[in-house]
C-alpha cells in the first residue's frame, strides 16, 4: 500500500519512498564519502552495544583506549597500509 499525506504543507513519505530516497543519495556518493558514511552508519547501528561494552571495561582499559585515540589524533599513529606492507614483507618468506 502506497500513500502520501499532506499535513501543514509537509509531504509524508512511505517507508519504500524513504528507502529509495536514501538509496539514491548513497548511490551518488564518491568512494571516500561512501566509506565515511558507512562508518557513521555502523556507529549509529552499534551505538547502544558500544555504550554497554564501554561500561564493562576496566578503568585501565578505558584509559588505554583514550590514550590511543589521542595519539592518533596527534599524528602519532601508523597507517594501516604501512603496517600491512611491513607484515607481508616480514612473513612472505615464512
């Protein structure tokens, strides 16, 4: 069943219309923006789970995560590509 209702000059979409609109918006994104959106979407979906998991960590574990994020934010992280290159190089002859 498809229907539209107009209240106060606002168009109410059906679920199918909303999904199609979202799909079209996502489909038009460039790769880097699509990857960013994927991260945001996964974070949104897992929001409650992650919050409850955070509460299960010890104070030391929480501080370790906070310290790691701060190091990355300060440019002290190592890009994944570099780590993967080094690991492949190291273990390719193993």
